[in-house]
C-alpha cells in the first residue's frame, strides 16, 4: 500500500493533525504519529517534531532539562 500524502494506522489521509485536532501528530516517513502526551497542544502551530517527551515545542506541564514531565 502506498499513499499519495500520508498514512495513519494503515489508512491513507490527506494530512496529519499538525496544527489542529484533539491529538496532535508529527510525520515520519509519510506516516502520522501522535505527539507525546506531555506536549502542549498549540493552536495553529506544530506541537512536536517526534514521539519523545524531548521533542515538544512547549510542555503541557513542566520541563526537566530537555524533557517535558
């Protein structure tokens, strides 16, 4: 299976939830993945750039070094 844009859990989608939606996502290799739960959802901007607690744009609670906790 090859998607034109992105894939989310095996289903082709036009876009990942980068800037809106209940759960924010990032893309890697054409696949949409959820941001870490400790990342703060930012309206109209990217919430994370990876799956770890150290890839959040802003923390939902606190930052301990590079990690959101």
